[in-house]
């Protein structure tokens, strides 16, 4: 430490005596940058951006989810049926016996003069195969459209889950496709059973909002009807959200669904009980307004995930496209439900295929083992460089320490997630960072052995070493970029730390140490002690 402080004092004095050296200026900026931005992570201060520990370091939840893609096709068919019914009502087209199943929609056109208009409307539906037999019209999706819908359901599920977890407040959740129909979810920082349960419910919740017309003609005998009886009239029996013993019969084709939802937020009613306020887009607001205007005195059911939350009487036309969902919620439940609605409903239900919890104690053991490897390797490298290269080794060590600070600073600045492979990358970077200095020092020593002056040995040593350093670092950087592009989360963490380490080592080893040698050049020549400066005789 005394030798390092002495060298630091010499550098400052020499820098003041000579003209400003741009290499030293850049190197100094790099040092301050590294220390300033890495400090919040190193000291875990409240302010400043910090590195986030990954699942394997701080513990959390690992889940593999499956997607019931066939339900997405059924939902698409149901949505098309709702569009057909609304189009008929808006254009005064008489449609009868509008029915649908998992694969097709069928209805009867009562006035043949309306056939051109309805055909034109159906022709605009992507992937629809329309069959017209006199007044009977049927529609189904093509095989290609079914496959496309199933793939979109998976992609949409990934995006929706990611949006929900981002709003949930978890840092750097991993949500990625695994194979063809599976989704990998990794949540770092989940430590309690309550947190795990809340996250799982938020992920798996369909959050499918539907506004459905109550079947007024049969609501009085809903308790004496079976599901099959209701289906004969194009209706479905749904339970009440507050009391499962209460039943509601509603028309199966909804007035509109959550695809027209643009916002949802938690609020409170006059009794200070939590509820959810929602707002529809322009199309949804128009459909909602038209329906309520034509059905004053009837009931409208607010259905969420197959349960009726309320079924108020329509007293007047409701414009503006706003509504409320009230229920027996806690504040946390209302908040999570609004997040689920706001981030979008799942086109298809998901189910848990595999769950694995990583305890924080395992993460602490991983950090301890990695730190032992990092500190141990770091100390051995520093001792070797000082013993073998003397002052040149100390200069290399300054570059190495700066390199580590820069890696931590860049990762902190971008809020990167540090995983166990990422820590392995930092350990590996320690060895790689000093490699460039070894090449430079050996080139300088070779030239000094040949009797070349110190100035020429330093300048030619850097010039001769440049090609080897660039070749090695660029090829490694290319490999790291490929690993990041095609690797999974853990591999990406390794690739990121290696990439930052390589770029930082090129700055510190090539630019920084060269500037230090230029500042110390006159003192080296004056001392005539090559053993002290470079670890060689002569």
C-alpha cells in the first residue's frame, strides 16, 4: 500500500510538471466514473442506481407455465360472434339463431336483401371461411388462422405476464418462451409464502372482463334450469362473485369484452370500500352506449373471469364508456385486479407445469463462494504482477482495479441483474483484464533487453502489443455478443459482464497504463533501475 501511495504521489507531481496528457485525463475520468456509480451497489446506499441480484443470488421463484391455446381459438370465435350481432343491430339487419361452438358460428339471415352487406362484413374478418346456404350462414376459421391464433395467444401471454409483473413492482422479472408452448417465469426477491401466492395469482389470473346482457325471460327460473337448458336458448348460467349460491343467467355472447378496455384503476365507493374503475375505447364506448340506450329497464351483468360481480338495472343510456366493478375486495386485491385488467386479459388460460423455489440462504452461499473465488483470484493476480513486474505490475494492478469499478458502475447505471454466471464472468474478467498488461510489459522488456531506449521501448511495446490485444479481445467480444443474442437469462448475464469487462480492460490497459508510463518516463530514465520498474536486470 505504501508503494502504491508513493507511486500515486509521483504521478500527481509529474502530471503537474508536464503538459496535460489526454490519456491520463481519460483514465482519471474513468476512475471517478467507476467509483461514483459503483458506490451505491457496493455500500447499498438508499440513493443511486444499484445492481439487482438475480434469482440464484437472492432467492425467489422459478415457474414453468403451459398455455391452453385451444381456449384462445374459442375466445376468438366468441368475439367474432359478438361483432356479428352488434353489426346486425347497428345496420338493422335481422339475424336469428346466432349460435357458436368451439369451431364455428352459424346464424339465419331473415331478409335476403341484407345478404350483400353481411357478406362484405364477414369478408373483412381475417382467416374466416364463410359458407352461405340460402338464408343459413356459417363461419369458421381456417387451419392457418387457428395456428396463428394459438401462436399469438402464447406471445400475448408472455407480454401480458411481463407487463403485470413490471407493474407489480418486481425488479427484472424473467419471462421468456420455453420451447413451443411453454413460458419460463423467474421472480427474484420472492421470499415469503404470501408474496409467492400473490405473484402466482397475478400471473395466472385471466382478467377477462365481459359485459353481458341478463336473460330477462328466464332469470326467474334460473335455479330450476341446468346448463344444457340454458344453452338451448343461447344463454349460460354463471355464479355470483360474492355468493356462489346465487346464480345469474346471461346471454352467452357478450355485449363487449376486455379487448376494448384501455384503463383500469383502483378507487373507493361512498362507504370507502375498494372498487375498480374501468374505461373503454371509442368502439367499446359506442357499443356500450347503444346497448344501454336500447335496454333501459333491463339488467346488465359485469362478468369477470366467469363470475358475476354486479348486475345493475339500466336506468338510462350510459355514455362515455366508463364503468365500475364492485366486490368484496381488500385494497391489495383491488390493486392487483386493476393491474391485471390494465395490462390486458389472457387470450388463453395458463397452468402451472413446474415450480421451484430458491431460498435466500442458497443465494447467500452462492455469493459467498463467488466472492471467495473473486477475492482469492484477485489477490493472487495482484501479488504475481507486483512480484514479477515490480512497478509495472503495480501500474497493471491500478488498471485492473479501475476495470472492476467500471464493470460495477456500468451494471449499476443500467440497473442490470447480476446472476451467478455473471459473477463467474467477473472472476474470469480479472484474469483477462491483466492479460493485456502482461503482453505490453513483455513487449517492453524484450525491447529493453535489445538495448532500445526507454522511450522507444514503451512506445514500440504498445504498438507491437496492440494487434495481439485487439485480436484477442475482439474475438472474445464477438463470442459474448453471440451468447447474449442466443443464450437464456443466465448465459446473458455471463455475456454482459464479459463484454463490459473486455471494453473496460481495453480502455484501462491500452489507454490508461500508456498515459501513466508517459508521465513517469523521465523518472524511469533517470533512475536507470529497470529491475525496479520492469522486474528485469540492465
